[in-house]
C-alpha cells in the first residue's frame, strides 16, 4: 500500500451528505483552516450553510459528482449509505477516505455480520431473507423473538420490526415490500455500549472512552461516560473495535455498538464506518473530538489526544418536538448545547443534542 | 431600558467583519443552530467561507448595508473600528449588540482613557495631539520615554512609535501623517494581564480566569492561564473589568488589558469591546468559550459556564511565516490547533493559534 501525502494547509475537503454529521465535520474542518464543500441532494441542508460551497444534486448525477470532485482535494462522507456507484465514480477522480472497503463490509447487514463473525467476534444469530422460501428456514434457524431488519439503508430504527411468530414474520416482510432482509435473533442484554475510535492511514489508532447508550424507540437517547463497565470488559470492547478497524484498513472515525449480555459477554450489534451519535459527547468532554479526529485522519494528518478532560458526561439527543425544551436548556449553565439548524422538527428527527459535564474540582485558581 | 426577546432557534446573526474573529464567532453560532451572514469589504474573507451568506461591499455602501440588515435578526461585529456612520445606519434597521456606546467609548484612545479615569481606574499618563502646537505641551505633561499612538484605528502595534525625545516626537507625528494622536507615558510593568468577560442584557456577567500575556513587536504572542497573579490582584482586575462593562451597559464579550506595575498596581492599557485574542484559550480550556458567550449575549440567550476544565493552558499565536511550523504542531498530540484559512501569510499577519493544555489526572476510568 502506498501512502498519500498529508493535505496542505488550506486545502478543500469534500463531504458527501449535508446533515448534522456533515455539519459538525465541516465546523471542525474549518477550525483546522480547511475549506469544505458539501454534496447533498437536499438544497438548504444543515451542512451547506456552514460550507464554502454546497452542490445540491441527486446521487446519480455524474456531471455534478465530477464538478464536486474537481474542486476538492479529498472526499469523505457523513453516512454509510452513499450509493456504491457514486462512490466508485468519485474514487476514480479523487481520494475517498475511508475507502470503499469500509462501506462494502458495513452497508449490508449480512455481509457485515459475516465479516464480524469471521474475526471471531460474536453477533446475534441471523438468517438472510431474499425471497419467500427463506422465511420458514430463517424462522427455524433464528427462532423467536427476533427482529426483522432491511438488509440495507436502515437507520435510527427504521426498517426494523419485532417478530414473535412466523405469521408476524410473513406480515412484516410484506410490510417491508419484500426487500432483502435479515432476521436477527433477539439478544438478551443488560446494557448497550459503544466504542468510537479514529484510525489513521498508518494504522495508528486513538480510542475514546467506552460509552453506555440508552435507546428509545430505536433511536439513541442518552450516552453516558464513564460506561460503568469493568476494566476487563471495556478493554475487550476496545480491542474488538480496534480489530474491526484494522481488518477494514479503515481511515477515519469508526464506531462499534455492542450488547453486553447478562453473562458479561460482548455481542457486536453494528458497525458505523463514520462519526457516530454516541461520540458526540467528545465535543464537550475531550481534548480532541471525534469530528476533528476524522478530519485529521482523512487529511492524513496525525491524530490528536482523545483523552477525557472531565469526570463524567451525559449526552442526550433532542428528537423532534424535544427541540421545544431549548429555552430551559439554555438557562442551565451546566448544559453544553448543539443545534443542527434543521428547518422543521418532524417526529423522530434529530434536531440537536446537549451534554451535561461533571467537572473536576480543580482546587487551584 | 426595554429588554428585547431572546432570538428564536434558527435565527440569523449578522457579523460585521470577516476575519478570524468573525470566523470563530460564526463557527460557534453554527453550533448553536444559528445561520450567519458576514459583511466584509474583502471578498473571500475567512468568515465568509463558513457562513450561509457573505456580502462583500465597502463600509459606506448603504444599499449593501440595508440588504445585509434586511436578512438578519441581530447584528454584531468582530472589531471596534466599524465606521460610526455604517453602524448608525444599521442600528436604525436591526438591533446592533453591543450598542454604539461600547464603541464610542473605545474607538478613540483619548475618549477611552477619559472614560476609564472617570471610573477611578488608572491609565498611563496621556496627552492628546491634534495639531502641531500640542507637541510641546504633551512632551511636558507626559515626559519621556513615551509612546505616540494614532488616536483611532490602531491594532496589533500598528500606528505606534516609541519616543525618547521631543525631536523623536515631531518626526514620529509627521511619520503618522499628523493625524490625531495621543502621547502616552511609558508604564513600567512587571507583566501584562487581561480579563475577558461576557455580559448579558440583564447585566449578568461571566468572567474568565485572568490571563498573563506576552507581546512581541506589539503583537500578542502567548497567553498563560493561570495568570500567576495573587488572588487579591486577580480579584481587583476582574472587578475593574466588571466596572467597565457595567458602565458601558455592554452586551457581549469585552476584554480589558492591564499592566501590573512593580508596586503591584493595575493600570488599564486598553479596552476591546469584543472577543479578544487573549481569550482564545477558552476554546480549549473552558466549558464554554468566549465566542459562544458572545453569541449567547447578542442573541439575548443566558450566558453559560465559563469555568476552566483543565489545570493550565498556554495559547500561542502563529504570526506570518510561523504558519510553517504547522507540520510539527499537528504531530504533537498535546497541541490543539486553530487555523484561520487566510490565503497568504504576510508578515505580522495572524494565521492561527494553538494551545497546550495541562490536563487534570482524572484518576478514574
């Protein structure tokens, strides 16, 4: 593998996707003196309004993609569902980091689970469902209760249905328009945790403190640091995440979500080959946040210090109408607030987040 | 005085001036979900590239100023030398915060010193020089050594000449094109410190830890926190800064620079009615940085926690060709870097800054 050169000061970074993750990436890139161009089908997207340029065009507009690529020095993305063809087209024109391997292994739930199991790491039991004949076999292999998930393009609990019987399964699959799915066995867990790390081209890795996550209705609600895991389990989670990032040859930030079973085992739930909601606390709790680490990694700049500077943090999302609590939140001096500048607060839409930080008593002036 | 309403979520903040201070204000405004419009005569200015809109027009272009005002909800500025007429024009159209009083008392060195002395606070001895007849009297009143400064529009040591004799004084004043000047007596000092605070419309004030500053060639070079001042002197500096902000009815961030004399007295050097270079450390060292506090104040949102979260910080500017040290700085994991995206590195131009943070040993996972 040949190594690229670090991006020059003042270079331009192209970001695919202009939602809140693209916006927060753009803001940190700007702190490092980079210009940012955004590509997103949505005009007036949150990231476009903090970028030097925003191209609004469909993902399959090859001329727009070429235009985008011709004005940037490196391309990255805020989400793993960028169409494969768009990315291939761009990768022929400019470096794309992380590379397509990181996407290929994580865009498709069956491929992802096969990859994870191949590393000797546990996942839920699962069975692919491509056509109607697969339903009975899947029910037999996985058992109930289970969760039916679309194989691709799911996020924040969308494209997921809980299943208790084979009749449920048939109905649910029809409700999902009979697209390719995976039936996952239900994992009994005491908590969910995640590890966010950054990995550079050279393989150097910086891992953030493990996070304990609480979901509501399939969407991340709160993240807590420290996680409360034992040292041993936290070390195992960090090690598993590192193993996954190394196997992908990942460049950039990557998050791994785990279930912790009552027996104290770790089961990998999902890999996100990008900055992740459960890493948002790092903006307010760490020397260097996940967004800056990602920009450094894709710029081929060395990673910086991910250490936590405060005792404890809780990050909480503002979903849909929870944005209406902002007047209360801004009056609380212990709240650090981040809003995403989305024009309307649809239900289950992430509108912002906030952290509460428990500071160290410095005991010095 | 009637109080305004807090800015609504997703409002637009207009910033006059698109340099690094405008850029860092814009980035923090974006974190709070605001849109930002920049007004700066310079096309391609640093802040314009992180804003939703940038108007490049001269300060006296009334149509452009009207256009700017008509698309924003509140107007603020990154520097105190915005022409008075432009600001009056804008203030008739939209709220401008801080108000003109903060500028009127600080744009002109003679007015500023009169204002400070009027509060019972010490300044250097000084004498105004308007025409040639004033030179002898000023020399007599102030004595030598002294510093001749242009009365307005000076920054970063520009428009300042050290004076040892009356012949020096005459030559220097001619060198400054005989504009209105002030002759300031030289203050013998052991160190220079500054206090940065934020004050809200209601008068609530949050004051950052005092900073010890080292200048080189008239430009701030490094800022150190803690300052090393005695508790008593630090309290006096904070109290003086608060007194100044209150007397101005200031809304937003304000910085006061002091000399500390060998006798342990404080002498006010300058007031900056805006975010200040000696407050840049707060980005990496505090729960809430000066840029966010300023945005909160001008949005009429409550101020947040200014507390320091780490033991000690040193902030250092990157001036001119010092930008070439960036490859070394980014390889140091203890350095937090901020670059301003200026297109060329002219001598004595501020290109960026970095902090080194001494963290607390958490002693916990």
